[in-house]
C-alpha cells in the first residue's frame, strides 16, 4: 500500500470507529473506545490525510452528532397533544381528574408553587404541540420544564432512548 492509500485507509477506519461510537448505546461503547485508543497510540500525533491527528476527525463527528436535530426530545417537543380547555388553572393542570377534566394527552407532572393553585395558563388552541404547551406554562408561570427518561440506550446522536415524563418544577 502506498503512503497516501495507507493514510486514507486509516482516516476511513478512524471515521468508521468514531461513527460507531456516536450511534452505539453506552453499554457497548467500550469496544470502539479500545480500538480507537489502540489506533491513536499507533498513529501518534501524525496527521491523517490532511485532516490533522485522528482525534480531530473524532471531534468533528461528535460535534456533528451532538448538534444534529434528530434527538428524541426534539421529536417529543414537536408531537401534537390535546388539552381539555383553552384556559386551565395550575390546580387543574396538576390534577385534571379532581376537577372533572380529562388529562391532556401527554405524560407530565406539575406541582403548583405555594399559593398559586388558581393561577391561569392560557393556551393558543386545544390542539397544540408539546413545545407550545411547555412555552405557555413557562411564560405564564414561574415553572420550568425538564424531560426525564431512561438512560439505557442513550446516544449522543439520538438522545434519550425512552422518555418517561415532562416534569414542571419551580426554578431555584
């Protein structure tokens, strides 16, 4: 193999290992990590096909995956949902059944801040995205959201494997 072909092969192999690392669940990341460390030690600090050291290619791949708009949280926020009324109090949002309402079609938890049970949140329509639901609550109350999920299968490209709930809490 010529030096140029060898360098191109090493670059392609490094990029493949890095790509596998980005899209693979955490449980099996150890194998690509070990391979990557062995390859990086062998190559040393030498440049790879004009792209710089092997870790430079990895950094580019990881950054691209981290900012890719395909995360499970992005998909959740764009999902459509229905609320039972255009205007609901925080008490109604926290326990709709107690107030004779159907629960909105989204798994969420909300605890009204002390003394604000009667505070009203107005939504743009009955059928809205989760993002619009969250924005309405956050702009009209002191509550902030956080998305909870299972960490098993979490990847830098796809995000959480299983989203369990959107939780609204008072900002501290």
